[in-house]
């Protein structure tokens, strides 16, 4: 690697560096290092799954609470508050992630999550509960941006799709933990439900403390360091990774790695970010936005209110809701785990179109059966399990798409913006809308909501097939060249 100073500025600022770091990182086979990264980062999705599931599984207890006495609309409203916090957290922390680095934000966002979720357990009315859920969402939203960026930049290209989908799918491990915890903590024979729902939220804070320790293992992204004027630190980190990971057989014959020339920079101005996302990469932005909006409405509208459907239309008591979440969570986790490798082999466009399309069709069919009164609580849960076996990798593919198809300098903010816009349009409105539809007591009204979600997923499938990028097994720098790249003379 050669450094060619453009002018003598501190920390190599505005110098040109020729580096083989991206090729070296992509040449590695899977190792203990990658497993540690995936574990330490994937727990964030477990935390999010725990949070969202608790909010759904505890809805009956929150309605029965002598302190809170929530209505169905209140339940939908606090779900929307959580998502609104995630939107603003993603935007603010996404900007900081690209500016000051991935690793620093890990601890800031996790600290916010820990504090807010513990405070939720102390809520005394609707306003305090909604505020603490808002702040919890802000921490989780910030985590999404930093972590998706780091996964993309540390995991070798040949494993990137399956890894990203599986990590995002680990949300449902948290969902299962939340459901199991709710079964115990809402059982009046075990504990007073008024105390039980408070202890349930403290569970997330305790798990978050474990994550704090695990995050110490994760290095800063060498790709980010290289562009931001710290090549010596980047070289040292890559050398340490190579000591823990062997070279993949497909790359063993390479004697000289391909290099890339980059002009190092202190930060990327927002006007350059806007020009990149909305001019140079306009089509990719529209694809990412379509995928995000569809999956956000589909998931959040249904999952934040599934407990209300079970209790309102099927008469399932609050303490038994958790039993219905477990198979639902299993389908959601198995989908990315079993179908994820196909995104690296069959390809991104085909699998995105298939998973989005089949999810939309199946939701419309099950919604019709629900409206006709042909489903029981058990068959409704089985239907959701099958639908979300396909919808889960589809939703994860939205994050994969926006995190690998934009330049490194704007990657975290791109994730944040499309997550924020998609969640604001499709996610924040969804729970409140479905809460109101369920409150009407009309199955036909709920079916209309399902049809809206179905239509959005099918439209996203068509957009992904027509305009998606075939990024499978390709280096990030070939999918989207860094803005700092300097053409060789």
C-alpha cells in the first residue's frame, strides 16, 4: 500500500492512498473472528425482537393494568411512538455513524436503549410510557445504521447476503424470548401481572448489559478508517483479522491483490450525500424506498397488533398470548436461515421478487379466510407462520439492499434515511391504523388493512425484479464505488 500526500495535512487528510484492504477482507474464509462479530452485533436484533414482542404480548396486561388502563388505540399509539423514535434515532445516529465511525456509535446507542427500556418499567401513565418507548426506539434505530454498515464492511462478499439476512432474522430469537418471558411474567399464579409487565421490560435492559461487554471485541471498520485518514490503524486491524482467518481456497492463487486508490477525507458534506442518493443513485434509492415502505407496513402493522387480533376476535387471554408468538417467531427465524443462502446463489433480484410477492399473495388469502370466519386462533397462527417464513427474508433483504448498493461514505446515512422514510410512511401509521380497525370489531375492516399490506408487498416485488441490483458475491466497491475513489492514471 502506498500513500501519496496531496498536501501535508495531519492524519493523512486529503492524501491519496492506494490500498488492497477491501480485496484482502473479501478473500478470507469464515472464521472465529466473523462469528464473534456476528454474535456481538446480532444481539441488537434480538433486543429489538424482545422489545417489540413484549409490547405486543403485554398489550392485554397493559389494558388490564390498574395504573395504565390502555385502550386498543393506546396500544397502537405507543407502538407508533416506538417506531417514531426509531425513525429519528436512525437519522441522527446514521449521520454520526458516517461522520465519526461505526464503533463509537455502538456504545452511545446501546446506552440510550438500556436507560430507556429500564425507565419503561417505571411508567406511570400513557405519556410516560409512550415517551420511554420513543427513546427506546431511538436507541434501536441508531443501532440499525451502525451495525448494518459494519456487517457489510467486515464480512467477506461470498457470505454477505446470507449473513446479513440471518442476523436480521435473529430478531425472532428475541421475539421467542419475549414470548416465553411473557408466558411466565403474565401468569397470575406466578406473579402479579402489574409487576410482571414491569419486570418484562427490565429483561431487555439486563440483556443489553451483556452486549456492552461483547462489543469490546469489535474493531472499527478498516474500510471506514482508510477513507477517513487513518490508514495505519486500518492496516493493523486487517493484519489482526488475517491472523485469525485463513484465506479462502478460491482466493489462494492470488499473489497480488487488486488495489483501489482513495482520496482520504475528514467527512462527507450533506450536499454530497444528497447528490449521491437522489441524483447519481436515484434508481437505487427508489428501489430501497419501495422495499422499506412495503416491509415496514407489512410487519409493523401486523406484528404490533397480533395480540389484539387474538384477544379481540379469538378470545385468547393475555397470559396465553406468548404461546401463539413462539411458532410465529420460529417461522420468521427459519425463513432467513433456510432461504438466505439462495440470495447469494440464485441472486438478489429473483429472491427479493419471490419473497415479497409470495408474502403479499399469502396475506391476501389468509385475510380473506379471516374475514370469512374460517380460521381459529390456531390456524390463524399457522397462517402467519407460513406467511412470515417468506416475509422475514424479504424484510431483511430490504436492509441488505440499502446497505450494499450505496458508496461507503454514505452507507450508514442511506440505511438511516430509507429505514426512517419507510418506517415513517409504512411503519408508524400501521400500528395505529390497525389498532383503530381492530377497535371497530369488524373483520372486514381488518381484512381491508391486510389487503393494503398485500398490495404494497406485491408492488415492491415487481419493483425489485425490474430495477434491483445483482450484488450477490460482488465486492462492495464494485457494487458502488466509494465517492473518494481516484481513477488510476
